[in-house]
């Protein structure tokens, strides 16, 4: 898909530095591949040629530094070859935190040498926390952000963050994340069932930073007083601990730890659930949240990254503080005590996801930025 060429419009070429949309030989590549699939398919549908510089890697476990350096060097060489041999309209660079950011800044610098415009798009919410971890890192990142031609921000919080680092307003392009092309937005709002328990669902890595333990604390606080179901979907280093604690708490019928599921299974679980829960410590704009919203689910989330653009507290979900299991329980209790909130919030969710997370509209912003 992403490597299709248009014989008529061969010069209308983009380079996408991101996960290969056709990658099939890697486990747990993370959310970046979803963004790559969406953008690459849009470019091809508009008659553009799209060449991908593949940055796909396993998120669990992360490969060693030596492997990353070797692969990064190969990507730099590939970018140079593409820019030397082809008339490129623009380069879209998807970056993460840590090593990924510095490597992608080098690629941005190569674009500048070849006088090809680039759009630099950091997608990991951990990047914000890392930059704030020391004054020296903040100064370094502030200087390096002068290299890209333009910088994409996933939400208003991201715009404010870049402005705080001295990035000029005119260099920042607001491009919110998009619902994957494989996920359709439902037309009917979600409603609480009358003959079965309300089902809450978590989809993501089962790691501390995703707020998994806060979800479990919320279950502990509510299990004796309310009838509900909580489903954990995902893999990670807390999976075994979750299973042990669920067994000790005698919640086997109330809490289910499914582990890693394929794409179709995740969509089916979202379709049968009623409220999405993701109290992460850091996020960019999580794909799991957008997929849940496309199914009409209201959400309980932390106000990190671009999440406050999508979840309006008390309107289509609840925003809770980071690392606060009691607050997660309080938000869950509101739905359990007033089940009609599910439908009310679901209606707003569907309006928001159609308004600000439309793939065609958001990817069109990226193309227009190179005009």
C-alpha cells in the first residue's frame, strides 16, 4: 500500500519516516504503525507516491542500543539516497522519546541540507516528561527543535509545551490523531444494559505507567458494593501479577485478564463494553482511546498529552489525576450509580470523534502544510 507508485504523478512524492504499514515480522510494534497506515493509505488514495523509511521495532522488549544505532545509521543512508535521487515534496517524520528523538532530528537536519521541507511529529507522551526531567535536557531539546521546518502538535497541551520551549507559533501545526482506516465510527450511542452488569475495559500495555495498578485499586474499592465487570486487554510485565491478585481477591467472575489479543478480538471486546478506562501517567494521543471512542465508549482517563482535547470532563467521560486509584474508583462509581450517563456521554463522544479525529481531514492538514 505505502509503496505504490503513480506513473502519472511520479514527482508527487512524500517520504514517511515511520513504521512500515506492511510490517508483519515484528511483535508488538506499538501505536505508531497505526498512524503510518492511516497516513500512507491517505497519500496513496490522493495519487501521491509514498516511500517509507521503516522505523518499526518491538515495543516489548525494546532492542539494545547497538542494534538501534546500526538500524538508525541505515535509515540515515536511506533518507540521503531518497532525497538525492527523487524530487520529494515533503518528509513526514514520526518520532518517539529518547534515542528516537535524536535520530529523527538528524534526519530533519538532512532534509534541511537537501532543502526539502519536513514535518516533525513526536508521538510519544513520554517525550514531554523526559524533556522536563532536567534543565540541561530541556535546553538541548529546545535547541534541536529549531532544526525541523515545522513541528506537528497532537493537541492543545502539546502546542503549549512547544511554545514553552521557544518554538514560534507559526512553526507549530495542530494535527490531532486519527481513527484508523480499519475502524468505522458507530452511528448509535452506547447504552448501559438492563439485564447484565456494566463492563469497563482497559486496552494497552499492562505496565505501571499505563495506570494498571490504579485500575485494580478501583476494582478493590468497588467490588463489594457494585455489580460490574472489568476486562484487562494487553500484555506486559504486570500481567502475571494482575492474574495473581485477581485470584487472591476472588474476583474471577468480575475481573478478567485476557492478555494480548489480536486486532479483531480487541474490536469485538470494545463493541461489547460500555466504559473505557486508561489512567496513564503519560500519553501522546492513544490509539486505543480513539478506537474506543469510535465504538461510542465514554472514557475515564488522566489529563495527559492530548487526551483533554478528546475527553471533556463530565461531558463524555471523566478526567482523573495521575496515580490516583481512588479517583478512578470515584469516576467508575458515577457510571454505576447513574447508568444513564453512559448514553449521555456516548452521544458526546461520537460527536467529538467525528469532529476532531477524522483521518481524511487530519491527514489533509499534513499535505496542505507542504503547499
